[in-house]
C-alpha cells in the first residue's frame, strides 16, 4: 500500500459562511489580490469638514402688512458680531463638549475689545471728570462715564478702521505687551482724572454752598460706569450684526426693495434690567410696494 506525501493531503472542506480558511485557498498576500474587507458597522460617517452647516442666530424676518408700505421686522436676539457661527456636533460626550466650547467662545466675544477702542474709551472717560457747571453726584458721574466710554470706544474703532483703509493693511490683534503697557497707562490716567475731578467738584460745591458728596458713594462711579459701558457696547454689536444679516442676507433673497422711509428700532427691554447678551431689539425695515 502506498501513502500520500504529507504535504499533499487535503483538509476537509470548510462550509461556506463560517469556519477557518482552507489550506488550498490562495493567499491574498502572494497573489496580489485585495484582502477581504470587514462589513460596515452601520454608523453614519460625518460629512467632509467634520462640522454641520452653520445656523444663523438671527430669526427670520416677518413681512407685516399695514396701511402704508410693508415692513420687514428682524429681531436682534443675542446676535453675535461678525455674523452667525456654526458649531461642530459629535456623538455622545464629544458633541456636548464641542457645543459647550462653542457657547464659551460666543460668550467671550461679547467681552472682547480692541486696543484702539479701549484707548478711545479711556480718553473719553478722563474727559468726563473735567469741571462742569453743576456738581455731579456719584450716580450721575457713573452714568456719564459709562456713556462717554462707549462713545469713545466707537470713535476709537472707527478711527482705526479709517487708518487701516488708508494704510492698506489688515486688522491684526494687539500683542500682550501692548495690552500691559496700555493697562498701566490707563490706570494712571483714570486715577489722576478721578482725583482731579473730585477736587474740582468740591470747589464747585463750595462756590454754590452745597454739602459735600458721601465718600462711600464714590465706589458706585467705576462699577456703574463699567456696567453701562459693557451694556452699550453689547447693544451696538447686536444691532450691527442684525443689520448685516438684514441687508446682506435676507433682503437680497427676498425680492423686495427698501422704501424711502426711515428705519424704526423698537427696544424690547432695558440694559439696566437684563444682561448684555439678553438684549432684544426689533428692527422695522420699510419695504416698497
């Protein structure tokens, strides 16, 4: 009886759909064929870029019919300066962390200021401590400082924009060293202006025979000025973003034309009663028939 060589014996056939691969099957690494691929897990793949489309923060404009020309009403509800901003949404905890990070960035944008604007705010605040015809109390002085600081911030931002337009250069953030030098100069200037202002106010009270102001009330001046300044700047940024969306996005796609009538702004709440990010304003844009 003859026996087969050891290397020519065949293994039992493997049933289809399971078991190990037969020893007579061709090796994909030797034949050059592509190895079998594993079945898909069924999880949907993320689109290119990894983020979902951005969603506009301003609500849609409503067309209101009245006795005169129609008007498009857009609400500036926590609209962020610079336009709408999207957020990357992931699975599970990753998506929640990404949304929280995006919300944190949006909150920080409300309290981010430029160096030219801050310089204008400090300059206009120092000017409010100059002598006046009538002596001012702490509350009035704080309101005046906050309003003047907001105006000075806007003047500084516009001046920087004009200078960049003539110099033909792009905007770039200020360095940390520049902010530190500015902070030192601002503190010295504000303290000096405050001390001189109180001296001048005291002289005016003496000339008019009025009693001096309560020294403890002077603490309200910087606090009230800071609150008013932040609220007014946030309101201005929200209105700017709302106007950009209204004229740059909604109006070109609506098929309407602007009528020869003034734009009306309806302020729905008060900066003294709500946070800067909760300010709401209706912008009524008159449309042609």
